């Protein structure tokens, strides 16, 4: 087993700047700085020092009819564009959004909803390489979230071409991925408390996505790509439990193509007190490839990647210490030597 140790020091800034103009809303700049020290016993580390300098611009305002609008632009490390969205929340018709990789409009925001003290099971310093259900959230898309009814809501998102591209104004993605055509997500987020206090912490979600796929060349035979996710979380007192399943049917029928991915996730978190929390999570993903030419069939191959993570987070005022002990088997759907390893991730965060 290879051993990876990662130590992080973060200084998260609050609102660094706020600019307003009459009848024009406000613009805030939010930022954070993270310094890391990484060590990998299974590879040449070189210089172990790293730094993250991401910032977010957030503009907001209100229309005469009571609708509010929000612009969010997220810059990742080294001022690289990461995600953006323009949303309008109406008093009675729900919220409409134009999104670019923001993940909240379709099933992408539910790729892993399991409770954790810090990060997703696969989101620490491990390179699991797992396939996650994203739907249209990785592409430019238009979404709608219904008004809340009984604590529940319906989300619909559509991408004219679900090709994982993002465009500037007056820009188009052209033929960058001509085989991928339109896609649509539908997600139902349910909080069925029925007025019972004991059920107030129950959340059930289920959704699906379908993307039309054309023929990339004369030898390819493709169907629609379909994804689905379903799960539930339940919080009672200091304990939160969660379980979910997801699947992606690629629609590919060519020889040796990936036929489907199937994921199972479980998580439990416990808030020991207002400052200290602990969690444990598992995420399992199976990749099935197809043998033959799509007509003669064949057994194909199946590989399962499994990750687990035990995490602890302690907060003291504006400072928090976070630790994750994680492991992965068959990383990136590869079995054999060099695909199983452990990791320890430690972070010190200072919030301003």
C-alpha cells in the first residue's frame, strides 16, 4: 500500500470587497487562500508546497416585482474559471438559472449527498478516479427549481448539447463533441415530515438524466446515455445517516466499450458537540465493459473501485482542524499492484 500524507493550512476570507450602485444591486468578492504540504511515499514528491488562491464574485439585486437575481462566478486556483451561474428567483414561479458547471440545477448536485464531517469519501487527497452521475451539470444548461411544496421541490435542467463545454457570450461549442446531443435532468427532492417532528430530518431524493447520442462514425452504434440517482438521508439529534445508489448506462455498443457504471454510497456523521464532529463513509463504483462487437456479445470485464474515509473536524471560533484517514482499492478501475493505497489528509483552516 502506498502512503500519502497531505497537510493543509487554509485562510478563508469573507467578503473582501462590496461594491454597490443605486438601483443596480451589489457585487461582493469572496476569497480564500490555502497552503498545503504533500508527501507521497509511493512516488517522487519533489517540492511538496502548494497554494490555492481561488476567489468568487457574487452579484445580487432585486426587480420591481419582487424577483431577485444573482450572478455567481467562481475562479479556481490561479484565477482559472471554474463555474458560473445567473439565477432569477421569482415570488411564485420558482427559480430560473443559466448555469455553467455549477452543478446545482440537475442531478449533478446529488452525485454524493452522504453526510460527512469534512469532504466526500472520494474527495480527500486520494485519486479514486470514480465515475459520478453528473447529468447536464457539466455543460451550459438552463434550469428551473419549483417553489417549495410541503418542504419538497422539483428540479428540471436541459442542455441543448450536453458536451461538457462552457461558452463566452455570443459563443457556441460548435462540433467539439458532435456525437453528444441534447440532454435533460429531472430531480425530485422530498422532505416528507407529514407534520411529525421525528421525521423532520428525513430527506429523500430521486432523479434521472437522458442525453441523446448520435453516430460518431459509421462503425459506432450508440443509444441514449441514461443516468439515475436515488437515496435518502436522515438526521436525528446529533446523528445523520445516508445511503444512495446511482447508475450510468453509456449507450455504447461497440467492442470493449464501457457498458455501465454502478455506484453505492453510505455515510454516517455524529456531532459530538457544537465544535467536534466525526464521520465515516464508503463509496463503491463498478465499471462494466462490453465484449464482442455489440451483436455477438461476450462476458466483458467488471472492476469495482472502493473508497472509505474516516474523518474528524474540530472548530474553535474562526479556526478548524480537519483530519481524514482514507483508503482506496482498485483506484481508477484498475486491479493489481499499485492500485490500492491509503492517505492521510490534515488541514488547518482559518476563517475571516
